[in-house]
C-alpha cells in the first residue's frame, strides 16, 4: 500500500522535527511522530513548532514506532513530493543498525501546481500536509482515470 509522507525539519537539510505517513486507504491509521527541536530557526519556531500538536519522543522511540508501523504491511511504498522527506524517512530506518529494517519502496512525485501551504488544513504540520498530499494525488489519479474512460 502507498503511504503519503511529509516531514518537518529545522531548516533545509536540518534535523527532523516531525514525520507523518498517511495511508492510501482511509480506514487505516496514520503514523505521526514528533522529535525534540532544541535550537529552532526563527521561521520554524514561528510556523512549525506551534502546530506540532503532540509532545516529542526520542529518536529511538520514533524509529521503533515507524518500524512497527511499516512491518504491518508486506510492501509499503512511501510517496513524497519533496526529496528531503524521503531522506529523513530513510535515515530513521537506517538508525536501527542491524535490527530488522522493513522492505520499503519510495516514490518521489513531481506535482506541478501542488502547494502544501495552501492545500493543507494546518500548513506546516506533517500530518495535515501528508493528508493534503494524499488528497491531491488521489484526486489527480481519479481525474486521470476519468479522462481515460471518456
């Protein structure tokens, strides 16, 4: 199954602050986790930290939660619209060392005209942004199928 991925991080190429995976199927639970951010950039302090919505966990706790979440699916595909989101998700999986790493595929999409900040119900919240990404991709796919059927 596909999981729509979004991350918040402390500036470009900065440390991960939050990660969310929203499954393609709405009847499945999402994964959302927040990590500590001790020295936020001014922009992150103003636009991201107030919207996190939950308390931070340690990196080890986030890794364990993410691994457990992904192991429930034999063939998860993480779909993102920004390469740094994929890099952060992969880094969390690599953090495990030699423990079991789930088989995961990644898909980086180019979505012209998609702007998370204007399409998310709570911009700069990874969970809300991942939900917006899912809506956008599924809507575009439905429209594309409609064009084929016409």
